[in-house]
């Protein structure tokens, strides 16, 4: 007899539905018809109404169960064939689930029922959320020897086998990965041959690549190789892996033997693939069996174990991470001992560090520790974590117990690692098991739960982000209540905010809300996001439903958070699932899709950037068509531009182009980039091929965009994949690599900065050598200088130095820095070690570069890693820390400005104390002043104040600013709170500094965050907003210049209205004038105009400029469009201001963007370009002095030629004279010389100065010399 049914209220909805299904199944199996009827009645009773999800859960459970057909039959009897249309939260219909899990008998049952019911829909044609048909799901079915798959093949047309899912895989690809040789034979017969197995799918894979991934059987792989021939084994996918590489990762020794026979030897196993890995590296990753690894080592010899991949990992490192103790023993035997387990690999890790990451088994870790001794447990790798920290993050309680025994106690778990974390913090990140966390807390006591890392997060915060409800319950018990969950941490977040980020499980979030009450959902973090906003971005529809119930409706989803976003905007960013977005739109109505954030993007724009084609289809249905995708958002982008940025999937881009037509690919944004340019920078080769097909060729890839870049330049910037670059070069030919952008960089220079060694090798092959890597680009840089800036990988730099020789390391570019200086600023310790080896010592690091800096000064600026700085100090000795640059700053001052607390601690140890931090440097600043400027982390400032005492906060620099003033300008609210605590109150924030400013004035200048300003106003009262500095500006004026609309709203609320924005300040300017100067955001200007009315736009300052004139000079085209709407036309742009200038003259001075100028000329007509100001200069003259080549080209088009550039203006100067003064860019001058000829350089003005002589004063020596040669 089955047990009593469990109602939904007695468990979670999901667990309850699963439980009820099991009860029904047991009752059916037992033949208990009465109980079966009773249980089925619970489903019928709930199928409509509040229990709908519960009832559907029972149906889904039956569909997922291999033996669920008897229950499905009964459910169909009660509810009809429509149950097969039901779709779960992952987008799978009941039919899809059954095809994946059940036998052919279920498919036959469904067929018969559909025929009997004469249903007007065909479930076999339906698609799930991943665009898979029932046939795709059946191809994954391992039940009953593939009977479901084979049944469907007989029932459906052959075309269904080539149907593609959202990943571009056909049914054939999936079948190759999950079925056996028999199914391959069936497909061959159905498709009349084997050509279908050569079709390309996901990542350019054929069916043979997929068969190599097949963990069920090697028979499909062997059958395909026998049919297609051994050459198919060498075919490479988009990752550059051959079938051999993939087989080594997923197959056993028998497959390796098979490949050896087919390839006539073992040389093929030495081929390099993705990340320069051989088959042996991949076999070390093999979680199916260690036999492939052992076979390969036996065949190739033990030296293959020490071969490094592109990440510097040997096979030994990888095996330690993925294999068990037996493989470690095997390696020991092959390497004649354990010394090789101490080799350093990626990020300076040994095999022991890698074994601590091993999710397959803890046995490798235990074996290594037993062999190497317990000291290896405290060995640190590049991010400062010990093996203990890593083990806490990836292993279970048993490993913690093992470490305790080896280390003779638990003190080792208190060691600090990355971000000042202990093993307990790391255990809180553990996604494998919560047992390590619980063990550590039980051993160390509950106080460890409130220990904070460098980000101010406690273990509780971290656990909320990575653990489940059970861990929250455990913490509650240990902390004797739930108050601990309300503590603020990183970004002022509570545990509830952190739980909203949790992608492991939503149970922690639900548990916390149930415990703390629904008000916690409205709590805001430092970014102004509520828990609701965060949940919308990281959780699924079920969590949205949960929040709706807790908040008694959906109004809470309309609340504004960061960037004026609602929960719907946030859900559009959700990379976990599109279900939250769809749920919210269904609940709130389609109007929410048109809502704009602070960047002017609608939900549609954001969805195009983060969601897949299915979401585009959903939006189309909701908006009744595709016109909505043409709406303009930030930087004049449409949804198609946004989809080209999409790093999740290219499907949204392809869908939009198919719907809107290929012309949308040529649409330009405010940066002058087409969709093609953006796609080249963010998509892969497949998207380039798609664009080629849509544009009927490759000519459109030559179009110029921002900075005169083609799609090839953009592809060289691509951090996602090098495949787009390689595809474009193969299509357009190697000459495209030499094409220069507006900065004078070739594609080679850009590739060196953003790509890896493999791309350098590709370029070498295409250019037939390495000479082109010596070409000079922007600021006289070679590709080696650019590679030294590369934050993606150091491999390009190392490859170039190996190819060109070590002399290239001392080559200097225009600012006098060598490659060594640049590498110290952007690379890690490993690169410093590499340079030392190449330069035969460390003397090279003492070379002087820009501002008389050595490599140590540059390393102190390094925002990527502190490891280069530490390595250099260890090598050169602590004296290098007090070396001064041309600004009188020591390395210590610079490190305080760019590094974290850990580096301050390191310096303290090296300098034997903290006195060194009191030394004066640039502008009479100490390290504490410098740390107040630090936008990387506030931890250095806090550490220094704690070490030196609070009096250091009052120390003044040469500008009369205290550390408090500087911190207010560059730090966030948390630092203000820290200072308040240290200074025992808020009086210190009223101190006067430069220009008679208080900390509040400084906070109004803060471009990092508005939180410091808001905190200070809340603490000091609204009166501080009216305080004036030496220039007669209030805090309100300054805030208008540097803050966004949110701060304007905050001030309005504090000042009880908008009258305060009309106050006059410096040069009779109001807040609206200052907002027009705002280079951070145009939102403050728009907000003020909307609040005060359009008349404020024509208000004049003491210079006679209106807000319109200033906006033209400092804002973009979008602001011009906004002003046009507010002023009901464009006449306002003809108003005269200072020097008799119109808005067009002002826009010609605009150094931020040329878009305002272009917009105004398009609106007013080309005649406005010849309008003269009080100095007799036309707009053309001014544009030549402040704009780039693109603007000159624009003017040429508008004026139908280049004659306009010869007109005389101020002091009888032509546009060429003006361009010679242009310190923004030399491109305008070079463009004009190319268009007008070199003789234009010798024309003299009324002072008898030629353009060439002016050029010598304002342009670089490189430009002057190049132009001088033209004149000669």
C-alpha cells in the first residue's frame, strides 16, 4: 500500500509534486485502483487555479521517468492529449521530456491518441526553449538501445534529421554524441549516404567530433571513421581541436589504439589544438577513464607528461585536477619520483594546488600530500591562496579532516589568502558540498562566520550567494537567530542581496525572505538595487512568482534601481534564464518592454544583448511585429546593434537580421559603427559567414567605422574568439592586416594587444615572416609594445620576444617607455620572470622611462595584478620602493594609489615598518593622500589609516586638501562611514580645502559614485548643499556638472523642490548650465530641463552663452535631438553666444564627440558650416582645429568637395593652419594634406607662419617629420 499523499503545503511545490507522482506510480504498480483514483483526483483538483504548477509538476515527473508511461496513460485519460503540450519552466513540453526519457512505446501511444482525438497540432514538430524538436531530444535518449530515436526516424521524414537547434546542431550531431553505431547506420540509410555526417554544427563540429564526445559507446566514432576515412580524424572544430583531441578527452584506451591503427602511428597524438594542448593534455582531463592517458604515456614516453599548454600547465597539472590517486601513482612511476609534482604551471600552481580543485575525487590530493609532506598544503600560488584555501572551496568535510590531521590542528584554516579570505570564506564559495563549511564552523566556532574579507563580506554573505537553504538554517542555529543576515557587506549588501545572486539554488533566497519578512526584498545596496532587481537578473520565473506572492502583487517590479532600471530591465540582462523576463512581461504587460533606463535603452535593447532568438520571437509576439526592434537607444543603437554585442548567443543577431532584412547590418550607431563592425568585435567566424551570405560577399567588411576602423580592426579587438579575425583575413587577404586606423595602428598592432600567441603565429604565416611586427603605429609603438599592454594573455608578448629577440624589449615608444616598462604595468610576475631570463638579469628593470620611472614604478600602477610589483621588489631589494620619479613620487606613493591593502602590508614588511608611508611626494602628498585617490579599492586607505592613526586623515597636501577631501571625491559611502568612525563624528567633513571646498563639494565632483555625496548630505543635513566654494558655486552646481539624474532627484527631495537649481554661481551659471558641461552623463541636463521647463535652455551666463551653446560643445547628438524636441524645432541652434558663435560653432569645438556637429549640420543644412564667428572663423576652421579626419570627410561630403577648406579665416588662416593646431588628433591635418596636396603646408597666414611651422609647435615629432618630408 502506498503512503498517504503529501499536500503542497507540507513541502515545496516541486518536492510535493515529485512525491505525489511517486505515490501514484506505486499505487498503479500495486494495482490499488481506489488509491490511484484518490491520488489522481488531487491532480485534477489542482490543474486549474493556485495549484496549477503543482499539478503540472506531477505530469512533468511522469514524462521524465523512464517507466512513467502507465501514469501518463491515466493522466491523458483524465485530461486529454493537451497534456502533451504543457511546457515546464525550462521550455520543455511533456512530449520533449518523454522523447528524452521514455521508450518507443510512449511515442506510439502518443501517435494513436493524437489520431483518435484528431488534434489540430503536431507535438513532433514543436520546439523547446533551445529550439530542439522532439527528434533532437530523442537523439539524446539512451533508453532501450535508442528505440525511441529509431521509431521516430521511421515515422518522420528524413528532413527532420537535418533540422537545427539553437546551438546549430542537427539531429545527426546529437545522435552521434549519444547513440551507437546502429543509429549511425539507420541515419545513413535514411539520408542515402554519409555526406550528412560532414555537416557543420555547434562550434563548427561535424558528427565525427560529436561522436568523439560520446560517453555511451565508442562504436559511433569507429563506424564514422570507417565510413568517412581517417582524414576525418584531423578535422578541426572552431576551438582548433581535432577529433583526436576530443576522443582523448572522452574515450578509452581502445579508441586510442583504434586511432593509432587508422593514422598509422602515434605522431597524430602530438598535434596541438585548443590552448596548444596535445591529445595527452586532453586525456588528462578525461573523467570517463584514465586508460587513455596511460595508453598515450606508454606510447609517447614520459616526456609528454611535462609538455606545457598555452596556460603553462603540464599534463601532470591537469591530471592532478581530473584524475585519481592511481594516476598520480602511475605518473610517479613514469617520472621516477615525485619531484615533477612540484613544477609550476598556470598562475604558479603546483600539482597539489590543481589536485585541491579536483571535483572528481579527493584521492589525488591526499596521495600528493602523503608523498610530498604537509608543507605543500601552505604553498601559495599567484593569487595568494594556499592549497588549504583551494581545498576548502572544492573538497568536502573529509578533506578538511585530512588537512587537520596533517597540519596538527585547525590554526591553518585561519591563514589569509586572496582578498584576505580564510578557508572558511572559501568553503562558503564551495558549490560541490556544504559539508566543508559546516565542518570548519563546528571546528573554529561561530565567530568565524562574521569574519570579513577584503571586500567587507562576511562568510555569511558568501554562503548566501553559493549555498542552499540548509546552510542558511545551519548558520541561524550557530548564530542563535537571523539578525546576522541583516549585516551589511560588500556594496552595502545584506545576505538577502547575496542570495539573490545565487545561481546554484533559489532556496537560500526564499528561506531568508521567509525568515526576515518581505520588507527585506526592498532593501537597497550601494548601487541602488533592491533584492528584487538582483533576483530578476539572476533567478528564474519561479522566484518572480515567489516575490509576487510575498509582495502581494507586481507593483514592486516597477521600482527603479541602478541606471533607472526596473526589474524588467534587469531580467533582460539575465544570462541564467529568459523565464524571468517572459514572466514579468506577461504580468506587467507589453508596455514595460518600451521602458527606458538611464542610458536610454529599452528592455528590448537589453534583451537583444543578453538573450537568445527565442526571446526576440517572444518580444515580436508581444509587440505585434518587428518595428520595435528599430527603436534607437544609447548611442543611437537599435536592437540589432545590441544583438551584435551578445556574448551569450549569436542567435538573436541572426534572427533580427532575418526578420528586418540585411540592410539593418549597415545601420550606424553614434560611434559611426555598423552592426558589422560590432559583430566582428564580439562574435565568431560563424557570424562573419552569416553576414557574408546576407550581404552577398565580403565588400561590406571593408566599410569604415569608428576611428576609421574596418571590421578587420574590430575583429582584432575581439576578446571572445580569434576566429572572426582569422576568417576575415582568409577572405580579404593578408593586405588587410596592414590597414591603418585613425590612430595609425595596423590590424597587427591591435591583434597584439587583444589576441594570443596563436594569432601572432597566424599573422606570421599570412605575412610570410615577422618583419611586419616591427611596424610603427600609434605613438611610435610596435606590436611588441602593444602586446605588453595585453590584459587577455601574456602569450602574445612572449611569442613576439622569442621571434624578434630580446632587443625588442628595450625599444622605446613616443613617451620614452620601453616594452619592459609597459609589461610591468600590465602583466604579472610570470612575465617579469620571462623578461629576466631573456635579458640575462634584472638590471633592465632599472631603466628610466616616462617621467623618469623605472619598471618598479610602472608595476606599482598595475591594476591587473600586484604580483609584478612584489616580484620586482623581491628581486631588486626594498630600496627600489623609495626611488622617486620626475614628479617626486616614490613607488610607495604610486602603489598606495593603485594597489590594495595586501600590497601595503607587503611594503610594510619590506620596509620594516610604516614610517615610509609618511614620506612626502608629489604635491606634498603622503601615501595616505594617494590611497584616497585609489579607485581600484578602498582597502589601501583603510589599512593605512588603521596603521598610522586617524590624524593622518587631516594631513594637507600642497593644494590644501586633507585626505578626507580627496576621499570624498574618489571613494564611496563606505569610506565616508569609515572616516566618521575614525574621526568620532562628521565635523571633519566641514573642513575647508582647495578653493574653500568642503568634503561635500568634493563628493559632488565624484565620478566614481554618487553614494559619498548622498551619505554626506544625509549626515550633515541639506544646508550643506547651499554651501559655496571660492568660485561662488554651491554643491548643487558642482553636482549638476559631475553627477547623473538620480542625484538631481535626490537634491530635489532634500531641498523640497527645484528652485535651488536656479541659483546663480560662477559666471552667473545655473545648475542647468553646469549640467550642459557634464561629460559623465547627459541625464542630469535632461532631468533639469524636464523639471524646469525648456525656457532654461535659453538662459545666458556671463559669457553670453545659453545652455544650448554649452550643450553643443560638451554633449552628443542625442542631447541635440532632446533640445530640438523641447524647443519645438532647430531655430534655437542659430542663437548667437560668446564671440558671436552659434551652437554649430560650439559643436565644432566639441572634443567629446563629433556627433553633435554632424547632427546640427544635417538639421540646419551645409550653409551653417560657412557661418563666421566674431573672429572671422567659419565652423569649418574650428572643426579642423578640434575634430578628427572623419569630420573632415563629413564636411567634404556636405560641401561637395574640398575647396571649402581653402577659405581664409582668423589671421588669414585656412583649415590646414587650424588643423596644424589640433592637439586632439593629427588625423584631420593628415587628411587635409592628402586631399589638398603637400603645398597647402607652405601657405602662410597673416603672421607669415606656414601650416608646417605651426605643426612643429603643436604636433608630435613623428608627424612633423613625416609632413616635412612631403614638402621637401
